[in-house]
C-alpha cells in the first residue's frame, strides 16, 4: 500500500518528500483509528482519501501563500516516477501533468496512474462523479495535446 500511495501522491504533487510524508501521515492516522478503519469494506480507499485530502490541503496552503501553487516536478522525483511507472513516456507524462490545475492533476493521477474508477475518485475527493468526469475530460485533452508527437 505504501509504495503505491507514495507513487500516486508523487505524480500528483511532483515532490517525492511531500508524497512520502503525506503517505506516512495517512497510514499513521489509519493505525491510530484502526478499529474504525478495519471495519470498512476497503480500508485502503480510506487511507487514499485521507492522503489525497491532505495533498489538496497542502496545495491550497501553497496557493494562498503564493509559493509555487502548481509545483514543478523535481528532477529526483522525475527519476523516481520513471522507475515506478512502466512506460517510456513517464517523464513526459509527469511534465505534462505540471500544466494541469491541481484538481485535474489529482483526478488524472488517480485515474491514469492509480487506475481508480470515477466512483472511487469521487469518493476519494469528495466531489460528484460528474465533476470527476469533467476534470478527467479536460485533463485528457490537455495531456493529449501536450503529449502528441510533433510533426
């Protein structure tokens, strides 16, 4: 669970250390509330939701402080992403994600990297499935344009 969660957060935020911290905090929270979490149908989904909410909070804080609200992906993170994603386009994909607004970036990461359904993403982010589909549609259009081979 931990490596997958870190990978998802790392792709979504572009920062390896932040992703690892958020994943650890989410797992620690699950451990501290294990009686509640263990009774859930999918405890991993609860952990992912806590982690994504923490990431969204962090992105909002940075946006308010005007400190790189849409962070650039660090070189070490790009190398980690390249190793964790089974595709030669991993670095191009990660860089293309930088251009997306935070909501679209998170939705695209959950859908395209973590292979979550629209229903799972909606539950994780606390938004409607329609919003998920809209964000994903816009993200795919942007990514398609950005990643299209130049002629």
